[in-house]
């Protein structure tokens, strides 16, 4: 018993005197480790008589528990001392200027997508999307492209091999397939609910792909497709909608005209021209007496409605498509389309937009 008291006094004092965590752990191992002084005494219980074990066992367990608690308390004290020392030494001068951080920007294509969506949202349009990889039916057949149309040739379109049903897959050449998917979905919804077809008013922004590469064409580019279908929409609504869009986008009054044209999926079809003039290397939109084609449009062809499950004797509508990249080039004076995809940080810093200011018609699209 006297020996246990001496061990308790001596080890407790060593624990209290431990100057740091390393020294404390050394004291703990020397007393309570597998080969520590107290652990070795615990092993002697097996050689004692039952009466001796009954007398000394509780004493040894109490000693072990007391020393473990002392170690825990001292460890907490030493850890607090270490933390306090760090708080004193590791100071931060809040008066120093912050380190410069690189700032990202919104790409012109994303900016124009957002501007376009803001304008058409104000007119009641909603955004619809579709897959980049399409079937021949959605990209051509359902849009009234004849079987021998040049757009179906390999030199114009990125084709994949046929699927299990023998139908070719391809990278969509325009966002018009979203029109077909939207019409089919609306027809199916009307059928299930037993109601009439609800009016449709959508825009379909997205990537498109064609075999083309020069200063104003790239193999992958961006379009926004528009579609309106109801019982009463006519060509006058189409012209007014696009006139309002162009003036809102360029943030000035823009003279426009519509020329007869041909697209397989619209009838009648037209191309929209806007007025402009050149001043040196600069193109001034909305001024002068020169004309530039900006987009294609027309009334949805009855065959397109029919192939989508819509009765063309009851419903009609208009559609249009405009190149987002070209709109960005004209509005923001970007001379070469290929630079859009060059990943040049200097170019992005020059033509990029703040992520904080979202386009809206109240404060300005590109303020």
C-alpha cells in the first residue's frame, strides 16, 4: 500500500510538471503504457491469493483511473496553452489591402443568351430545350425537309451510324427540333387531359453543329429558335414581335424589312434585314441605308404541324431562328467568330461582362 501511494504521488507530480504534450505522453507511457509501472503491477494480480486480489485489485484500478484522469486534465491545459500562444503569435493585420484575385467574366455568348431570354420573357415566351444529338426525323423529316435536300448530305451535317432501329443519329444543325418536341408534348398533354391544345410560345436556345469554318462560321455555333402556335397568330404578329426584339436587343430604334425567302419548315417564309452603315471598320446598326440579313422566319408550314400531331386547319403559328454568335459580333464589335472559342483570357477580359449585373429591360441589357 505504501508503494502504491508513492507511485501515485510521484507520477501525479510528473504529470503536473510536464512542460509540453510530448513530455506528458512520455509520462503516460512510462506509467500506464503496456510496459508501464502501473500496468506491470496489474499483471501481478494473477499470482495473488483471492484475499490479496480483493484487497489490492480495487486499489490498483483506482490508481490507474486517477492517473488517466490527471493525464486528460493536463493535456487539456497544455492544448489551451498552445492555442493561446498561436493566437498571440499568428496575428492578422486587417489594415493591409487584400491580395488581388483574378475575376472571371460572362462570355459574350452567355450574355447574349441572357439578353435574348430577358427580351422574350417580357413578351410571354418561356425557354424550352432539347438534346444536341438528334434523329433524322426530328432534325429533317418532321421539319419538312425533302429526302434529297442538301442539308442531309455528309458534307453539311455531322452524322453518326444508324441506331438499333436503323435510323441515323446526328448533331443537330439547328434548334428547330425543339419545336417538334414541344408540339408533340403539348398534343400529348392535351390528349391526356381531354382539352384543347394550349397556346404555345417558346424560345429554344442552344448549340448547333455544321461543317463550316471561317471568319464568320464555326463547326459549333449557337442559335435561338422561336415558336408561337395558336388559333389566330398571323404574319403581322411575327413582324411586330421581331421588330420589337431587334430594337430592344440593340437598345435603339432599328429599321427593318422582310424579304420573301424559302425554308422547308415555314410557308410563307422571309428573311429579316436591318439597316446599318459602315464608318471606317465600324458597323453602326440602325443607321444608314444599307441592309443586312439578320434572321430567318415565317409561318409554320402546315406539314410541320401535321407531322407533330397538330391540326393545321385549326391551328397556325410562326417560327424564327437567329444566330446568337452573330448578334454578339454585331452588337459588341467582335470581328472574328473564331475568337469566341479560343479561350484567350485577354479576349475574355476585354469582351466579358460582369456576373453581378444580370440583363433586364428595366435597367438595360448590357449596362
